[in-house]
C-alpha cells in the first residue's frame, strides 16, 4: 500500500468493525427473537433463506477473532451489543447476555485494544416489531432503557460509544424501499421511522450521559455521494441527498430537518415532532461516518415523490454492484466538517468492499480490496490536509459474515471465513493493512 501510519496525525486510530447479529450466532447463549429472524424466515427476503443463527460463531470464537485484531496492528475494535441478547423480551435485563459482553470487553482490553461500542446495529426485538417497530414512538423510548442497562455495565471500560448505526438503513431502506427488515414499502411508516430513529439517538445520548460513563458518545451515519446522471437530474440528486445524507445530519447538528425533504415527508410526520428536535440535536463528542460508494440519480418528472431512480455509474463495481469512488469519501468528510460538525472529531467507522473471494489452500488473494483501501485512505488523507478533524479509520469488516438480505453470499471481510468449518484465513488485504499500520 502507498500509505502508512506515519502519514496520519499522531494518535490516529486504525480499527476494524463488526456487528452482533452478523457474527455472534443467535443460537448461542440466551437471545430473544428479532425482526431479522422473522424477516429471514420469510421466503424470498434473504438469499438462500439464510439467517444469523450460527453466523461466524463469534460468541465462542471471540478470543481468536480479537487475536486477529491485535496481530493485525489495529488500535480499535468496533462491535455492537444486541438488544435481543441484553433484553431478550425487549425490556428485562438478561444476566447471561451482559456477562457475555463483559467477557468480550475485558478480552478487548487485555489485548491492548480500544473497545468502541455501538448500541444498536439493527436487531430490533420482535416484541417492538409487533407493536409497529420504529414507526412507534414507544420503541425509541424503550431504546433509552436498553442503552442505560448496557452503559451501566460496560460504560466504565469502553472508550467510545455510538447510539445508532446507519439510521437511513433502519428507516428508509427498510420501511420505504423494503430491502431490509421489516421489509415495508410505506411512506407514512418510513417517515415516522425516520423521525423516531433520531429520537432513539436522543434517548440513547441521555442514557449515556446519565450513566456517568466517560466514554465519548456519538452516532454513526451512512453517507453516499450523490451524482446527477446529467445536468437535468440535479434536482433528483438534491432530493436523494436530502433523504440519505442531510435528514440525519441536519437533525443532529442543527436541530432541524431539510426544508426541501419536508416538502415530501411533512404530511406524514408524527404530531409534535418539532418538540423532539432540541433533544435530538444535543451535543455529540464525535461523528461516525460510514462510506462505501456514490449513487447516480436520474430524475423522473411526473412521478410520485421523491421522483428519482438510481442508475449504474460508469466506474468499476464491487461484488455488491456498488461503484468504487474513493474521492467521494474525502469530499464527504470535508463537506460534513465544513457545513455541519466543525471541530467535532470524525471517525470513518466503516469503509470496505464485497469481493468475489476464494481460498487457494489457506490463502485468499484480494488485490482489488487492497487497492480499494489504499485509494480510500489516500482520500481521507487529502481531507485531513484540508483541515478536516478525522481521528480514525475502521475497515469493514474484520470477518466475512452474514450480509443481511444477501445472506452469506457477499464477502466484506479482511479475514476469510469458511462457514462449513468456521476456520479463519487472513486475506491479502489483512496483511497489507497490517504492514501499512505496523
């Protein structure tokens, strides 16, 4: 790789990221049902009807996995707690679940790594899904109770905590586009989810502060660089940007929603939503940025709002079909700091790609991923040199894992997982990052 640790500011954190449902295995320990379990059990929702029952068996193999993080010269391990493991019925604390996360955090610290906790990475307890899920305000309020239970147990040992991972995916992708659990396509439901997931962030922040934890607290948003297909499509790109990027960013940093997005969503907003905005925009200590691609938009004049569609861009694609556009990461970081967050530290909490990876003996060569990381790290460096306060970069993901609606068909890991044996094999990208940051 053309970059190394010495190119970055002193104290810059290199890490890897994972998520509970994708790696732990819900058959392990005491875990309640989530809406992903029922979504995956519905024919046609997930490739091959696969689920997270076993996943990567991280529940039993976390020591081995954390050795890989340490031996890869990383500083930080980003992980999530599962609401369904901490509170199997959504409300009652489960001693077995908290004990597992106790062991996990202690094991992270024993290896000289910084634990970076995400409180919610998509596994909503089924009891809340039955009552309307994120379209129901009560779900956001219950999230605050869950957050407090986790922070009371782990808050003394985690260095950073994020309330929510990727609210756009939780709300819009899952309730308007219908591509993730609960798989709905309803603008009213989606709009309420778009607001209530922000309210959950506010409840989570209050719980973190009330716990007395000294952990830095923030949220992780996912961004895509919007590109109009032609000059005539500029308004489509702006509408996409409002839904995907600005809705959450403006709420958290400015206490408002974009006026142009409210033109479409306003009629479906819950009563009294304005009263929540002060809490939603309470100060954060850091912002997590997840970035994978840019999106090319085509306007659809006369169509129902938002009246745009995604179209394939001209650049090379990952195995997900996502365009590889490294400049978008640096440009987005610069834009976020300039227009929204100012001096608030930013961490790239996810960046990576799915590849058509195969084992050759015990090795996996993934040169496209190596170049992907190199190019995106160069983009981060350019933004830092422009004055953006980027404090870290975490690769997604440590392991090949359960990739939601794509099952086990897409491999994002820097470590190859043989799902038949659960054996781990570091890929060439793991070794390239290890050497670069060593």
